[in-house]
C-alpha cells in the first residue's frame, strides 16, 4: 500500500486494546447468570481453570500469528501457509455476520440510555409492563433502526481516526471508565437491602449444582469471552510492537476480562435479590428486569443511565474490534484506502443490521431454517463459525505453524524464558482441539448428555 503500518504506543496500549476486544455485552449479562446457575463460586473456579487450559494457549497462538506477520487475519494466515488462508476468511465472515446483529443489540443499549437520561425510565415500574414495552420497541420498524445506525456511526467515527488516534485512544479512555462505573454500580448494588444475599448467590461455591454441562458452559464462556476465533486478536496483535510481552499481555487481558465479568455479577445479583426478582438471562434481564429495579432506588434514572452507559462502552469496544477486522482486510488485501474501507464496512454491516432488526418485526415471516435473520446470524456465528475458527486455530498453531516461530514470539525473540513451552504445545495439539470439538458438536446438537 506504500504506507507505514500503524503500531500501538506501548505495553499498556496493547493490554487495553486487546482487553477492549475481549470485554463485551456477554461479560455483563451472560457470565453472571450462568455462574449463578452453575454453582456460583464453583463455576468461577472451573471457569478460571478453563481459561488457563483453553483461553491462554489459543490467545497466545493468535498473538503469535498477528505479531509475527503484522498483517490482517487473511494476510497473516496466507503468509504462514497459503493452504490455511481460508481460516482468515472465516474470521472476516464471522465478524461481518456478528456485526449484523450485534449492532442491533448495541442500539438497544443506546435507546435505554437515552430513555434513562430523559427520566421516562421511571415509568418502567413493573417487569410485565417492561416486557411489553421492550417487545414493542424491538418490533418497531423505525426506532430500533435509528439506534442501530447511530451506534454503527459511532463505531465508524473511532475506526476512521485510525489505529493510534482512534482505537488506541478510545481504549485508553473507555476501559478505565468502564471499570470505574462497574465498581460504583457494584458498590451501590451491594449496599441495597438483601444485597449481600445476591453476593452469596453469585460467589458462594455450590458444588451440588456442578454437572458435566457446567464444564461445557465454563469452556464455552472462556472461549467466547476472549473473542478467540474471530480474528480480532490477530488483527490487534498485528499492531503490537516487538517489545510487547505476549505472555504478560495475554494474562493481563484474561485477568481484566474475568474481573469485568465478576464485577458485573456483583452489580447485578445484589440488585436482583434486593427486589426479590427471579434472575433471568440475556435481554430479559438487562432490558426488562433491571429497569424496574433501578426505579426502586433513590435517583433511579441516574443509576439506570450509568448502567446503560456502561453497556454502551462494553458494546462499543467489541464493535470497534470487529469493524477493524473487516477494515484491515479491505485495506490491506483489497487495496482500498483505509477511509474507503471503513465506509464500505460501515455501510454493508449497517444494512445487514437494519435487515436483522426488521426481522424481529415486520420481516418476521421471512425464515432461514425456521429462524428469523437476527437469530440465524446469532446461531451460525456462535454455534458454527466461532468454535470452528477456534478449533482450526489451535490445530494450525499446534501442527502447522513452525515451532521456531511460536517459541520466538512467545519468548519475545529469546529475551525471556518460556519454561512451559512444551506444555503449551501439548495443549494446542491435543487438549484445545478436543475441548473445542466437544463444544462444536454440542452446540450443533450432535453430542448431548
């Protein structure tokens, strides 16, 4: 392209940018719920073990591929092995399809943030009423699309500024703010009447709830939470400089990602128990249950606005990383200027997201294998493309990638010792593929228990 490729400013930037990609809406609503459902503290222990067993090896593998080649996901795999270029295309397709529904959900957070700021959130006094209003909003043919487009443009604004001025600066700003808001909300939630019961529900180990499915849930959460298999970490690590310590960066990213999930649980479950409401997962928890809880608090609209601003930041860090995967691909592989590449990605993903939003309402009769477009995009990416990408990444790193490249990158060109390198190779060759294959087959309904 005749242009000098951007690099991140330093080690802190590398950690915050990669952590921003990992942290998303799933940390806020999915992790707390499945932890409480699967034994609370017992699940947390199992989850950390899965992170070390599955997350660390594959994350280090993607860091290696990205930094060694300093290319987008397609170019990176093609450079290392032409036969494996398809794995880069898998990440491009996955990122495109995920943005097709993730922009929609992100737009919902924007809508509820605006509703909180206006004070009209105070009308959401009962979960049944909230459920009706949420259904009316999501099936509306216009307002969700407006929010979706606004969120897409917000993401575009960051990408258009470039790697250093856009992605790096936004990560340095948003990640600390996100942590501060989580701590403030968690402290306020725990202080509520019966808030400590929520803490106990979330963190107290209950091994009687641990089943084989618990281990599968923990592995799935560990894998999906780190954005592995999407090409995000390959793309971001391609901007790392040669002084970036990959081992420390990987462990710091995992620690921050897990901390966000735990803080989210401490923010949500004390409030749920204080209101004596049955915990539920997904959109029903965030957009139906929580608004009614906020209205029981003093300055309810303020706490509601703070919470949905938190969700906006979490969603934005994820949409930025997904957008960058596509932008870097078009810029480096298709010869488009970065500005033009960013606009092409924004327009295409926004149109797909608008169609996805309409599939929840007026286009609901259009089905793909019995699912509307929104659910189809969610199913294909979560159950097929992501676990397949992670499975093939571990196989590539364990069996195809030159062992010298892996050792050189992880040891930072020999500047530091890599005592567990042999264990890492064993995990990538045997353990990670086996576990990811289990997740893949289970998600498809082939291997159930």
